[in-house]
């Protein structure tokens, strides 16, 4: 997969996690542990996207 393709896939996953977090928050008995785990995954993706963006601008 090309660098740009990898970035696009990470952006797609980041958006999907964002939607899943929003959906989970709407439940009356929202699972806070699940929400925290989803947020952690979303942050990891955001960090990876930031690293790739820096890498891409250097090349």
C-alpha cells in the first residue's frame, strides 16, 4: 500500500471510531470502559497520521 493509501485508510478508521464513540455515548447505559478504549485507539491513529504527515512533507 502506498503512503497516501495508508493515510487515507487511517483517516477512514479514525472517522469510523469517532462515529462509534458518538453512537456509544448515546446509549443510556454507555460502557465507559469501551468508550475509553475507542478513544485510545482513535488517539493512536491520530498520532500515526501526524507522524506520517511529517514524514510525507520531508520527502
